[in-house]
């Protein structure tokens, strides 16, 4: 630098100091802070937008980041603009929300008309994948908005116990105004697969031209197709996911649930998933063979677990807690009203370690009324078969007053009870304690059937039913702290009736259940360890004391 320039700078500095400018830094820092409050040396830098984005037809689409949240307009994704590219939704800092102003539809829906025109039905991952990071929170704006995964597309939403993924409404997550009375603030999550459903015929499941099948059953909600011929299909995974305040009734008989699984295959992983305060069902399976493990439904408006249309799957460690109004903890049908009960493929659910806590609240009553029906235990009907092991059904009402806690009905046709008599349905190592413990609706063809007798006739074994007919036997000791907590769910360390007489129920070894089984047949049994799904247990009910798998990620299990 030339001497005269140095002299000029010194003069300027002296002048500024004399004028009170001594706090002016002649060597200013070039440190800047970006939109994520990260210190960056050498700035300036552009503001970082953390919102989800994708590129389609050379154009980049991205959510708008403001006030810590990402907002996605209908031009980003909607019911009429489904995603056709993979999308990753990150966790946002400081509990930021991903707010959707319309539905989040993933993949093109190919219905019967489109397939007939030569468009191929995507199969087993051929469509786009929606990936959601642990801790992400997705909020939806309207009751009719929902998440829909089309056939051949996938959702990979894997949270952790410490950082679950949450789907809910804007009212709940942004406004903090969701209560247990607020069912149906948004639609829910629907996955459509290429599995089997008895709404399609064998002929329709055969290849048709360029398509691997011609099965196109119509889903509830906005019209969409599901069904096919691949019961092993992989539609992704949901782990440590909470779905809150969902459910939307389009018309009577066409409702969105917390989680709807339409012909979803066994390659799909559903575990550590909760539905909370839903307007309709918590979990509903229409056909397919997807399994559920470590699943929770609290304050469900209709049925916590509902399966039909030829679903052949497994459920283990399942918790249903009715806090007020709602219907059954399990509802199983093969078909439905107006269809023959014996249509194949037949429906069978294999259930172990279910805890079903009913409330004795009737339809339209209670703190959070539901029009869907009375609070009840499992009901099997209309051609459905079942295997139920190591499970608890009881009531949180005073004296364990209840509606029916286990019900078998074949008033429309003889198939359900005929299957029980034939040994296709079985029950072992279950504890039922309610004032109305058992109920049956018998077709004249099965007039000789008694549910109480059946429960204690081989191959059924070690079932205990306490209904209070013997003085003092109710309430029983069955769930820890149930006498003071109407949301109790942990299995008691020891069982006893109301007279303090001990009750012992050995656990059934469900690891003997083989992976492959037929709905219309006796249980498929092998040696211990044959099952790749069922875990060996030494207790009955969903949750063992000292090993609470619901802890840290679920909601609504305490007031």
C-alpha cells in the first residue's frame, strides 16, 4: 500500500474516534448466520430451505419454509396431482411441521378403465417411494385430506421410540387444540396393494394382456383401485408411527380409517404403530396378508382392528383401550352384507397377546360419543375364522360391567360357527372377565353349538371365563392398577378372582405356528420355533410388567 493511503486511513480513524466513533470496527467480521442459525465463515450465504422437494419434467417443486414450518400447496401434491417421483420428508428443527394444504397421494392409481386401455398396474415397488425421517411431523388441513399410497408404490416411515413419526391435523399439531373429542380432523393413511381380495374372482387374478392381473376392487374414500395376485408384495414399512385424530366418512359405508391396508402383502412391515382418537376403525385390513406387531388403538370410534375380504395374517402384541364411546376391539368378517359368506379366499386372523379393554359405553353415550356401536370385545362373523391365543378381554367399568366380550355370530350363514366346530377356529390361553362375557348368534344349522362349551373343548384349552355368576368373583385382578385407572393396560403380575382365589393360565407357544397356513383348515402347527413372525412369550396380554414396549412413543394411555 502506498504511504499516502496509509496516512489517509490514519487520519480518518483519528477523526472518527474524535467524533465518538471509537466503537466502529475497521476490520469487520465476515461471519453470517443462515436460516438454520448455523454460523458460517466467509458468508454471505443463501438461506437454506429444509422442506421436501422433488424434480418432475425438469422443474423443481419444494415446500415453502416460514416460521419453522414447511407448507405444501396443492400444486406440490394433491388428490389430483399425485407424486410420480420419490420424495424424502426430513425431520425439521424445533418440532417444525410439514403442513399439507391438500392430500398426499403417492403414485398413479390405475383403475379398471385405465388398465383396459393398456396402462400397466405398477407392481411391488415399481412406483415412487415416500420416505419419512424419524421425528417428522405431518399435519393436514382438512377432514377430507389423507395419505394414499397407490398400488406398486411404497411408504417408508421409520421412526424410533425416542423420535416417532406423527401424522395428524393442523388443528392438533400447529394449534395445539386437538382433544379426545376431536375425531376425524383429517382422513388418515391408506395403502393399496396388489394382494388377494375376495372381491375379485380367480379369473380376474390371472394375467390380462400387458397387466399381471385384472383385479380392481374399489377402495373406500376417493375412488382408487386395489387387489391383485401377490400376497407377498412389499408396500414399505411403518415403524414407530402415531396416527392421530383421523377418519372421514365420505358416505355411509365408505369411511377412511386411521390406517387402511387394502390387499397389502406380507412383505410390508407394520410394527410399533398407534392410532389415536379416530372416527372410524383404527386398523383395517381388506384382503392381503400383511402382519401387525406391537400395535395400539386408543379411543377408536369404531373397531380397533377390523379385517375381512380374505385377509390371512398375524397380529401379536396388540392393545385396544376404549376410553369412552367406540365399538369392538376386533371385528372380523369374510365378506359383508349382501355377499355370500363362503366366498374365497377365506378370511382368518391369527392373534396372540391381545389386550382388549372395553368401557361398557353404549352407542351415542359417554364423554366422547360414537355412533358406531356399543363398546365390545372381539366379534367374529359372516364367514370369518380366527385363532386367538394368550389374550385378555375385560372392562374398565365398575364391577367389570360390560357388553359382550367375545362374540361369534353366523346368523346370516353357517360358516363361522361351522368352522369353529370343525376346528378351523381355535382359542387357547385366554382370560375373559366381564359381566357379559360371551354371546353367540347361531344359524339353525348350528343350533347344537355352545360357545362356553367350545372354549373348553380340545383343541381349545386353558381359557378362563369369569362373568360374575359366582358371587364375588368379579372384579378380577387382571391388569395392574385397573381398579384406579380406566386406561390400565399392563398385565397383572398374578391373576385372581374377586374372592382372591388365584387363577393360573399357562402361555400357549405361538412359535409353533407355521408361516404358511390355510384359512379354511385347522391350525398349521410345527415344532417350537417354526414361526418367523410370532415371538415366544411367558405371559398373556399385550404388555408385560417391566417390559413396556409402549413407553415413550404412544399417546393417550394416561389421562
